[in-house]
């Protein structure tokens, strides 16, 4: 993957396999964002519902704040769906044998980080991946039944890191 900074946008020049990973990520999230809460897995519902832990808050205050958080997260799903749909349009005509340029506006960088983080956290929830799993031995990864999810999580972390470094470099 190579990154190119434009005046108002950022381009990710992706190897065909990287483009397929990103396309699959966006397609999964499109489906996830479109699916009503009751159609999601228990793990996905728990992710979107979120949780608040405040030992100093009263139970009614915590309940009210939890409901507000859940409502806010539902709004995020709709907002992020619009962005993912727009990004998926770029893949029209994509041929898996060719390199691909994914371009997004600089003002969408935070959205890209949030959206790819949704996928990473949903993968972790659905595959019961904990912090200890994230420190995997690459030589033994093929023996791990969670290998596919771990590889996608790592790839998306790489994309996130590259975008962050790109933005930090431009600020200097």
C-alpha cells in the first residue's frame, strides 16, 4: 500500500489483495449498518449498545446515560452507512487482478478510522478475540482458528496507522 496526499484528499494505492480486504470490510459494514439491531448477533448488539461504568452515578442516571449512548450509536450507524455506500461506489468496475486507488477526502479521515475500527471491534466480538489473542505468533497463526479475523484486524490496523502517520506528516 502506498499513500498519496492531495490538496483535499488522500489516496490509498492498494495491491489487489489489499483492495479485496478493504472491499470486503466495507461490504460487511454496509450489511451490518443496514441490519436492524434485532437482526444482529448478541455480540454485535452489545458492541452497538455500549456500556457505561461509573461507580459514582446513580442507577437511574446510569440508565439514562446508557440509553443516550445507545441512541447516539444508532445514529452513528446511519451516518456511517452513507459514507460506506459512497466509498463502495468507487469499487464499481474493480477487477481483483489490478491495483486499486481508494480515495477519500481529508475531512473523512476520522470517519475512515472510526469505520475501520467498527469492523475491527465487531470481528473481535464475533470471534471472541481478546487482548491476549492480538499478540499472536505469526509462525503459528495458521494453526489458530481465529487466523482470518486476526489477519483482517491487523490489516485494518495497518491502514489506520498509515492514515494517521500521513496526517501527522502533513501537519509538520
